[in-house]
C-alpha cells in the first residue's frame, strides 16, 4: 500500500503576497545596483587633494560599501524567496 502525505495548501493570497514581495526585492536590488554604479564613478571623480574633497570622497566610499552590503543582503533574501511558497 502506498502512503500519501497531505501537503499544506497555500492560499491564493499567500502566493500573491509572495509574488509582490519578490517583485519589490527585485526592484530594490535594481535601485541599489544603479546607486552602486553611480557611487563608483563618484569615488573616482571626487579623488581631489583638498581636505573637504577628501572627506567627501571618504563618505562616498562608505556609502558605496554600505550599498554593496545592502545589495548582498537583498540578494540573499531574493534567493531565499526564489522557490516561492510551497504549493
């Protein structure tokens, strides 16, 4: 005799909410990628020798690094959600 386990049913609302969250994470990742690319260009452009520009350059470098960290976190979350809700 075969044994069948009963899977927990997932409602349409759950699937729809998962889809919305996954889509928003994708949008956030795109925005962070664009911001990161802009910050990389700003780091190169702001490498001047005055104290004010040096401080600005260091701030932009920190923002670029923080953007990369957030992008990594969202990419992991997107991967976690990638399989979708269990049907």
